[in-house]
C-alpha cells in the first residue's frame, strides 16, 4: 500500500517535472528567438535609415560643386552619382539580407546563409567602397586646388578638422554596432541548432 503511494507520487512528480522541462525549453527557445529578433530589428532600422539618406545625398550633393568650373562640375556630378549609386545598390543588397534573417519566419539554415551573405557583402562594400570614396575625395580636393583658393582658407581646414573625426567616429560606431548585432544573430543560430539536437 505504502509502496504504491510512493510509486504514484513518484509518477506524478515525473509528469510535473516533464511539463516543467517542456515549459523551460519553450521559454529558453523564446528568449533566444527574442534576442535574435531584437538584433535583427536594430540592424534593419539602422540600415534602412542609411538607405533613406543615400538618395537625399544623391540629390543635394551636386550643389556643393558651385565653386568648380563648369567642365569639372559635370565630371564631379557624374563621379558623385556613380559613387552614390554603388552605395545604394550595396545598401539595398545588405538590407535584403537583414530582412531575410527574421528568425520567426525562416529556418535556421536560411538565416545562417543570409548572415554569411550579409557578412560577405558588407566586407565587399568596405573593401571596394572605401577606396572609391578616398579616390573621390582626392579627386575633389585636386579639383578644389586647381579651380579655387578655398584650400588656402583656414576655415576650410578647421571645418575639415572638425568633421573628419566625427565622420570617422560615426563609421566606427556603425561597424561595431553592425558586427555586434550580427554576432548576436549568429550566436542565436548556434544556440537554436544546439537546442534542437
């Protein structure tokens, strides 16, 4: 009699333990999904904002060439538009891969592929975009030097000295934030794979 009561109590305890374990697993999985979702949304918002800024720059940037002669202004406008078109193309490509990393709608393998492609395209953009931008800036400075006296003015160099660290610091923050969010997504993928096995 007492043995049967102990057995029954043990079985009930096992059932409760199994239910608790299932609930705990569901909570852990939901926390992993939420962590990944938050990182993906943060990344998406940041890249969407940058994507929206590029067309605005494409429209407004040519107006800063008022100091340059007519012939060179046309060349500078073409160079600027090509550079911004390249930036917009890569930005849309990156935004597409970020959008595809939605852990609630995609399989873990698809998300891992999208994270890999995002990392690849981001590196391609840095490796090609930075030299193109530096080449563009050098060409622009050369045009300013040959057509105007603005490089001889202190205000130009003071403005440049103030803006360059701000731009550089902003770029570093963007890179860090991007890779931090990407690492969170990749860690969530690994956690879910481990969780399933």
